[in-house]
C-alpha cells in the first residue's frame, strides 16, 4: 500500500516537472519581462485667442460707386493675419484680403455705409467687430462735363474729348438676360431689354442689345455703353399708350454697333415720351424723334448718323459729328440749331430737308461740298420762319469751318427769314 502511494507521488512530481518553465532540479523560472509603456503624443493646443483689431480705418477716396479704405495692421500670437471687410448693408463679408487696403467697387450712389475691418488669424478667429470702422456717404452719379463753347467742341479724334462713356469698359456691369435690373425683362428673340417699371436708373453698365422704355416715369442711362448686336436694335423711349408718358435722360453714354454691316440702329423717342440727349457719343446711330409737342434738347453730343424728326420740336445745340442727312417733316421743327459742327459722312451732307418751322439757325458749320444735293421742300403751306440766321458757314467733310458763308440754298427759296 505504501509502495503504491509513493509511486503515485513520484509520478505526479515527474509530470509536474515536465510542464513548461519547470525543471526537475527545482530551479526558479525566469520572470516574464514587463513591456515598456508606449510614448503618449501631446495634443496640439487649440488656438482660441483672437488677433488684435486693425488700427484706424481711413476712407482714402470715394466716388458715386467706389470707396477705397486703408488701415494699420493687426497682430496675432500664432501666425499671419488677414482682414475681413464688412459693409453695413451686406450680411456676408465683401472680401477677405491680406493687404492693408481695399477698394469697394459695388457701392451705389448717395448711400451711407459703415465699413468694419476685422483681423482674421489662421484658425479663423476674428477680432472684435466694432473696434475698426469708418463711415462714408457716396456721391451722386456725376454728370459728365461738356465744354460750353459757342460753336461745338472736339469729339473723337480731336483734343479735349469729353463725350460718351468715360472709363474702362472692363469695370462696367453687364446687363442682359442673366443680370436683369428690377422692373425690366429680356426678350431673347429681339435681344431687347424692356423697362416696364418707373424710375429705373442705370449707370456704369454695358448692354449688348437694345432698350425699350414703356413705363410711365423717369428712366436714366448714365456713363454706360450700349452695343447694338442686330439690325433695328436701339434705344427707344416710347411709352405704352397716350396716357403713359416716359421721360428718358441719356447722359454721357456711348452708343455703337457691333458691326458696320448693321442697319436701322437708332436712338428714338415715340409719341408719348420726352427725351434729353446730352454728352453722348453716337456712332453709326440715327436720331429719330416723333413726339407730339415736346421740345427735345440734343446738346453736346458727337453724332455719326442722321436726324429725323416728325411732329415734334427739337432743340439741337453745340453738337458735332458727321451727319449724312437731316430731315424734318409733317409739321416738325428744328426749333433751334445753334453752335453745331457737322461734317458729312462720305464727304457729303446728302439731305438738308426742313419741312417745318426753323426759328433759330445760327453759329453752325455744315458740310455742303455740293449744293445740288441739298433739298428743301415746303408742304402743307408751311414756311421755315427763321428769326435768326447769322454766322453760319460751309464746312468740310469733317465739319471744320471754311470762310464761305452758309447761305440759304437756291432750292429753299421758300425760306422766310423774319
């Protein structure tokens, strides 16, 4: 019995000794090495400190549609600073810039603006918004100045040109099917902008197409460019019926054709409208007026085209250009022609047709290289009653005065000089 127990004990010891890490000699097993702790990364601190606000904001210059600002630099404890420009009437930034100056070219005439300049760091932290600001009220839209001379003034190709659009066309705002002013619509087939609401005022724009004003009220087009793209496009101030009178004021604009092959492009006034045409450059464009009883001032323009007036009264003073015909009929009248220099397109003023009342005809220079082309007709027992016909001279093809007086042509003996 004792031998059996002993045998079992010895077998158990042998089995235990055979286990991994045990040795039959009773030696102590080697300890398992403790793993080294891994390195802990240090998180980058979040920059929540705003930069300092810029220094004093200065309005360096301003006009009717531009405001130039400058300021001194803000600082940041991390990196470079940019600047957000905020205008009081806009919910979003006008711009974010790195420079210390900015020109706002989206300002509107006669508007009060507060500009805030905020420092912005690389984490988009911003300085306080009320620390750096400036206020300005923009100027009214300027009226282009034209020399008040007695007998016209230099136009394109001459010195002292002040007519037409003044400035860089790249700065003009396009007006068309994708950018319509309030109160207007665009007809794709004709390429014409129709003004349907009163008191629409366009300035510093470029319109590639035509404009038709049918709304009652005042429409103004100032310091802008109209480029006609199709035959028959133009500017038309018409009104929509006898009770809707449109008043259109065109000042300091350039009217031109996209191609010399285009025809029928004109600046026109209809039966229920009033028009003022001043300081414009009209290239390849006819002037056509058919109002009832209104006196239309056409002053200080350069005109390359023709005149046609019907049932209306026109005052035309201090214009210059190259005219290929001047025609008035159906009771119409050039009531006053004073101080104009007109050459003839292709060297010939083909028609000088007064079929109505001409009250004042003085200080004009008109190209008449061949008197035989002049034609004056008297219909409906009307006579041209000229109360003042002094100091008129024959001009050359460019409208420059010669020493030859401009007498009443033989074909116009029905003129009645009073």
